[in-house]
């Protein structure tokens, strides 16, 4: 369960960074795009963690 908690924290942090960048007077669209893509990757990983069977060893594929 700590995997999902860690990923959730990273997802929330990225959301904050995206909002911060969007609220700048001249937002960097490339940075926003990169952050959004990273956020989507984390969301996909969160879904994988939450749907894997209890005791599965798939978590080794989720680590970077």
C-alpha cells in the first residue's frame, strides 16, 4: 500500500507544479506538457498498483 501512497503524493506534487506554471505571467508550455505527461505516467502506475493481486511481485516493474 505504500507504493500507492508514494505515487499519490508524486501525482499531487505534479498537479501543484502544473498549476504554479500555468499561473505564471508567461507559462512555459513545454514544461507544462512535460509535467502533464509525467503525471499521466504516474496515474497509469497508480492504477497498476491498485489492480495487481495481493502478494504479486509486479511491484519490481513499477520502480524507476
